[in-house]
């Protein structure tokens, strides 16, 4: 009987040891709850350098992709948050329709919106503290006395994320002009609880489309980039 008890005890100890090793293996493979979420949103650290001429939407998207690749998230598909206005042979394009469905996190892993609805209607995380560049830096802000101010972010977009109607230019000729026209900008450094949206998305038109005029208004030709996947 003693032999049987010893064998039973050995079996139990063996099972416990094996279970412990298995659990350690599982926990070792599980991601840390503090692990940052992969970046899916940023403000460009630099613009095209040519005012509102971004090379159209294709050029702006390529700029987003290039900046993302430089910080090792180029495997994601990136799109510029920019609208275009209708022309005689092209329909308008809404910025909100270009950026996927979320969620989107900034360079610090902080979720700035879980989906389009929260992006448009509950956007308190798009502010000076959280609207960061791909490098994780805040954008120069008038409210923080950072000079030169760069908080004017090109969007060409109304407060609900849609394009402006044909008429007054609000997209620097659909992002191909560095001279005539104007571009609607948002403010990256503040928000309000209005429904829908806030100044991050649509604040005021720029003074013009040249680099000089964008800088003079309070910007630098920067724009928002979102991962669509």
C-alpha cells in the first residue's frame, strides 16, 4: 500500500511540474498588456515643401507611406486625410472615406479613435498632447508658445470629414497648386466637444497655397496620415 501511495504522489508531482512548465510557456508567449499598439495615425513631420502642391492625393499618400516606412511601419497601407472637390470630370472625394475603419493609435500607442464614429464625434485625443508626428513629437503650437507655429494641418475638409462643394477653392486645386487658391486646415493642438467634429478637422482656410502663405497662416504644409488596414 505504501508503494501505491508513493507512486500516486510521484504521478501527482509530475503532473503539477508539467502543468507549471506549460503555463510558463503560455504566459511567456502572451503579449504584455503594456505593449504599445502599432501606430495607425500621425501628423507628417514635414510637408512636401511646395506649399499646397502635394502631387495630388497620390503624392500625399506616397508621402505618408514614405514617412511611415522610415519609422518601420511601412508594411501598413497609409492614406492622407485629405478631401478633393468635384471637377467637370471627377467626383469629389471625402477624406473620411479614404482612411479605413480604425482603430488608430499614435506613435506612443495611445488610441486616438476606435472607429470613424468616434473619430468624428469623440475626438478629444486629437490634441497637442496626442496628435503626434510619426516620430512621436508634438506639433508646434501657439497655445504652448512653440515657435514657429505649425498647428495648421491641411485637410480640405468640412467638419464632418466630407469635401466642400464646387465653388471656392478649399483644396489648393485638389492639392496640385502652390500658388493660387486656398486650403482648409484643421488645428492639431486643441479640440472641443461639438457634434460633429472639432478644429482638428476643420478650422479655417489658409491665406493661400504657397509655402510662404501656409507658414504665414500658422502651418507648414503638414497633413494627417491614417493606416487603412
